[in-house]
C-alpha cells in the first residue's frame, strides 16, 4: 500500500485565532496544546475499511486483524478485496458480519457508488448520505471520516460520547449535557466546529486523537 504523506489542514491557524476570540474555553484550551495539529493520511477506502475492522474490539486486536487481513491481498484495493473468500477473511480474525460489511464497502468503491473524485465539490451532508448507505457505516463513522480524512472544518459529531463528555466538563462544570445544549455550544464554534471538537477531545486525552 502506498505511503501517503501526512497533510495538515490549511485553515488550522485561522480557525484557532477565530475560536480564541469567540469562545472563553477555547481561549484556555488551544494554547495548552501548542503546535499539535489534526493530520490526514491513508486513502479513503483503507480509512473506512479500518473503521469497520476496528468496531467493537480493542485497538490492539483491531491492529492484529487489520495486519492479517491486508496481508491477504498483494495490492490492497476494492477489486482485490472482492476476490477474497469468506473463509480466508474469517481465518484472519474477521467476524462473518464484518466480512459482509467490508465486501459491501468494496462493492460501493469498485462500482463508483461513492463519488470520491467529486467529494471536494460536495457538501458534508451529501458525503455522509453516500457513506451511510454502506453497511457497517453509521453517521458517527461518516462524521469521523469527514473530520480525520477529508479534514472538513465544520463537523459537529453530536453522537460522539467523548465530545459530549468534554463539553460537559469544560462548559457545564461536569453536569450532563443534552445534544441540544452541545449543538448550542457548537454554534459559537462555526465555521470551525471540527477544530474545536478536536481540542475538546484533547482536553480529555492529551494524546492526539487518531482515527
């Protein structure tokens, strides 16, 4: 698999300036993490396949299964995945359901049902709609993909437990928050919600979030 260099979003510094001006919590949080940045790497198919492989298992187990699964194909591409048998994929540690999901993902990419080349011109919701049509990909996974792979600047993943926890701790003194309250906090972050979300995650776990 080709090694893709890491890319940092061009809007990051501008976003940080905007958030520090607009939001009292961001004014404190952003300077704490200095030069850290969101970085995108890998290709779209591999990123989504990884997210399916990693569902409901530990990071360590997911890495082990991923390594075995990718090793089954000399060239890791949708067409090659479609050529794999269920048996050999199960032997790599995948559940029957994940084998089905990964096949559906490969079919969507191979048949052009996901318009990777047009994504740059499409809005976030249109891309999410394409992705959630793939089995095993829900809205949360699609939103993580928009933030970490496509580096879209204004995503607010309201189904993310960590985000709700971070908003609770940073804005509501630890009181539980509703999605509506979280959405309201996020309104002040626009048009750079993704950047603010990343810093909220960092406030819970100082290690950079990876996807």
